[in-house]
C-alpha cells in the first residue's frame, strides 16, 4: 500500500482484536416448586454503550514486544479519548524510543525528539464515515456471539466456529505478519476459524476484568496466531492484551497493559494541544493528501484515475473509497468489510512498495506476486499502474480471483 495520510490509530496502534462466533448458552434450572426467577443477563450486551460512555481516561501503559530472543519494553503515561483520535503520550521508559512526547488533537499530531527537541508535525485525515465500527461495537459482538451470561462457568468455549475473524486493529507490523494461509479453500473468507473461550473473571491492577482467549482451530492458516483479552467489567475497555504468532519461522509476542487507570477524569481539550516554545524547530512531515468518500461514484467524480470495479462475495460492502495525491504518488483505494473481515483494493502510480512474495499467479496476463500471512497481498503492474488486493485472514485464492476481476481496470 502507498504511504498516505493516515489516522493516528493506524500509526501508533499495533495489535488486533479478533471477533469470531460460536454459541454456548448457559441455562440454569430451578426446582419445579420454586418461582421462576429472572433470566440471567448476557454479559457484554451493552458493551458498545458503556465503551461510548468513556469520555476520556488516564493510565500508565506498558508495552512489551518480543521478536525471537529480542525484547523491547516501553512505558508511557497516556491520556486519551478512546472514540476519537485525541491522545497525549509521554515516554517514561524506552531506551530505543526516538520520541519522548506524542500529542494528537484529532487533526494534527506532533512528535518531540527526545534528543534534539525537534518537533515533527503530521496532518491527520479521518474518513469519519458512519459505516466504521468502533472497538466497543466489536467487543459487544464478541460477547454476543459467545453468549456469555452472568452465571456462565469459566472455561466455556464457543462450540460452533464460523469462518472469519474481525481484526482490531492489525497485527503489529514490527514483528511481521503470521505465517500461513497456503492451503485455503478457494472461496474462503476468513477460513481460519478461531475458537473463543470465556475464562471467567480476574483482576488487573485492582480492576475486575473478563478474560477471553482466542485460539486458532487450524494454526497453520494464520501463523498460530492466538490472543488473550482482559476486558474491564465496568467499561469494556481492554486493559490488557497479549498476542503471539509466528512469522518466517520466528516467534513473536506483544503484551499491552494499562495500569493506574482512571476513567472519565474530566480531560480538558488543552491536554491534546501542543504549543512548542519559540526556540523549538517544527518540521512538517511531507505526506500525501488522502481524502475519503462514501461511494465509488463520489470518488470517480474527483479523480482522473479509472477506479477499479472488483467482483466480491455478496457479503462485502464498501466501507470507504479514498484518493491519495502528492508530487510523488497518485492512487485510489477501496476498502470493503463484512461481518468478519476486511478486504482492500488499491491502484497506484508512483511510490509503491509491495511485500516480499511467497509465490506468483497470473492476473490480466501479468505476473502477480502473492504474499501470504495473517494479511495476504496480491500485487501486480499494468499500464503504468501498480495494483494490490489485500485481506485479513482471507484466502489467497479468493484474493487472486478478486485481483483477476480488477485486471487492468
């Protein structure tokens, strides 16, 4: 994909939430002569509402990345509004970190170099479309599909897997993408069905949490990706996440923990402003402009580049279309989602850096490179443009078919 103006979460967040289905109903039985009591309440039925009620939070966030034998630990003091792009992060510990302060007000982000004091500034762009799901929505869907009730026993596992996963967000790029997806069914959308188990409640830094474990039913499809989530029982904010996977024969893991958490502390807008002093050098990042549209028709009206028309399974719907422009790059992009995964199509003229291929295929009479993993890519060139189709936990054969429907269009 081309490097464009992106959201702050896309830049700084590196871990995914997988939403998978299955249902285990916990049913209680009362004696025949006892009055019928109220039905047990389903845990998480109001998760999106509770998550949306988080106006802000303060916390200490510790992140530990393990790439093989290499371990990197960072600690930040953070203030954020989870449903926005507004946050402030001050580095407390991190020998390898270049910046000691990062601030975003939603439309502009600043980084301050810990050594030189130079401030880099980046304009942010947000699709801001109603079709985008929030993290709270996805957490609610996760609990809903597990159908956990307040009297559910621990170690209950989703009994019937449904194809598909729902990433939130993507697997950290710093550790590569998980190996796998080499023997999928041709029509597979999220074929790597995961089992989601409810492991009862626990405590993280004094806060009560629900514990969910997500494990692959066929680890070879997604590099044996697995994840544990500790979800706050009051606000349904994940206060801890642990993910692990394999990529290119190397074991990777990432753990993120929020401690000393205060929800709704009454954060003022000034927390998310950065006013450098007069003697500080500010450098504006030279990033392409990226604009978002709610339909392909709207995109076609504002670009001279022909917009691809991919043939997708009927479950997919357009989340947004985009146009990226700079002196060095011109591109159009389409992002589609269904209930379990996402798929993107891009057409680029200019800078283009496809991932390392694992094998090849034929698309529109051209050689296409196929890079397989948790996110799989199909890349090819035609008539002066570079094309790419990608999907998260989507079979490479489906992506190849989508690529062929795009062709050189």
